C-alpha cells in the first residue's frame, strides 16, 4: 500500500525484451517502420506543430517517386503477370481493388502532415496522463506495448514480402524488381498505416483499465469512510485522468475517423469486404468448379493477403467495443463506491465524477458507424449474402 492508499503494481517486465521508458519508445517500432516505408514524413518534435521544410520536401519527393512507379506498374506487363485468374470477375475485381492501396500511399504523407498537430497533441496528452498516474504508483507497462508494436510491425512487413515472393518466385521478383518492390512497399505501408490506429486504441484501453484498477482498489479499501482526505485527493486525480483520456480518444477519432479520414475509414471497410468476398469466391470456385493446382495456390495466397487487410478494421472495431465495455465498468465502479462509502464528501465527489462521465467518456467514434460487435455481425451476414449470389451466378454460367 502506497501513501495514496493504492496498491503499487509495477509494470510487467520481461528480462529477454528491451526496456521502453515512455509511450514514445513503445510506439517507436511501428512509427519508424511506417516512416521507412513512406507512410509519413513526420519527425516527433513536440516543439514544432507545423510541418517543417524537411517534412514537406520529403513528402514531395515520395509523391514524385510514387507517381513514377505507379506509371511503371500500369504500363508494363508485371502487374498482369502477377495477378492472374481464369475468372474475369476475380481477375478484374482484384486488379481494381489491389491498386487502391497504391493510391492510398500516394496521399498518405499529406494526410499525416495535415493531422500532425492532432497527432502531437495526442502524444503530449499521453505523456501528461502517464506522469499523473505514475505519481499514484500505477506506471504503464511500456515494455508490453513496445513488444506488441514490434510484433505487429514484423507481421506487416513480412506478410507482403512472403506472399509476393511465393506467388511467382524470386526469379520473377528479380526480373520485375522495381514494380514488385513498389507493390510490396505500398502493401506494407497500408498495413502499417491502419495498424497504427489500432495500436493507439489499445493504448487508450490500457489506460482506462488503470483507472478501473484504482477505482476497484478504492472500492475494497476498508478505510474509505474513516480517512477521507486520501480517497478525496485520489478521486479528484481520477477525474482529471478520465477527462484527459477523453481528450485523447476524442483527438484519436478526429484524427483517424473524421473529415478526410472518415471517408477513408468507410471506404477501407468497403474495400476490404469486397476484396475478401472476391478472394473467398476465387478459392471456392477453384475447388468446386475449375480446379487447377497453380490457380488454387494463387487463390489461397490472395485469400491470405486480403485477410490481413480485412483483420485490421475488425481489430479496430474489437478495440473500440472493448473500450466502450470498460467505460461501462468504470461507471459501475463509481456507483458501487457511492453506494458503499460512509463519507458524504466522497459521495458528493463521486456524483460529480458520474455527471462528468455522462457528458464525456473515452470513446472512439467512427461517425458513420458505431464501433460495436453488432457491426461485425452485419458485415459477416453481408459477406455471406454476396458470396451466395456470386456462387449462384457461377453455377448458371
């Protein structure tokens, strides 16, 4: 028990994993990987919220290079040789859908520069939150987040490289080096771009869980009625922490889900659903109607590749739904303490906390769609419906 009446729980430490000192280090693997693959050109400089000259020149250079490589991809036979199918629907459908990430990476650095002030504000708020909660002996496990982001980065980089090398072999890659490397880099960049949003929601969920742990300790603290000043100060701190977390989640939504990003999030969900439908249809069609060993291998690789893209919005919905669930737990803990405390001052302060939560909660909002499990059920039902329609059309042919 510490001086604030809270059990001190040090962060989980793995001796075999490098240590991370703050949230910047915990984000570093995916942030640096995204920068290397041209997703953004932002340097983490808290003193400069406006794009620097170097960032603008880097974005211009990446845009010019990508325009040239897109032209090379569309005007050579490399792309047509890479993605082939005996079905016109599969070949032309995937041809269109798999070119969209190339266009996304073309504008991605500019989208990130446009939102640089919000991104740095989120980083500053996370730092303030961590310093406040660490003063109450609840430091964040930055090493855990560092390990998670490292594994995510490795998967995002390895997945496109393995699939593109496997689908036609290394000799094909060497023969069409620039085009295939550009496709792999764009594919990887798209995965990293979307994964960063999911990692950010995971950080918010973890910090809300820290607030719930402190509230749970207050609930089971037998001295809450007899020694009021300590819980009063602690509850005031929790109110500030919760309000700061609401700021972080609000900025996260405005950065990744509103305005420019809102259309992107919706289009991305439609894009991955369409790609997954075509990939599943291609596998079923090859197995039951037009079996060919080479085409079957290609279709399985198409399915694995599109599944990684499909998983990303599903994880975002999963984390957003978990955040909403933990917010409900916070509310329940506050009211349980209200019903069990013997201190009128504590009760009044918790009533203020409850009123604050009724106006502001940590919630990631997609604006057009609500981040809840019901959205996954609807998406699965739509995918099944379209698959049945496509299979019936294939049988008639």
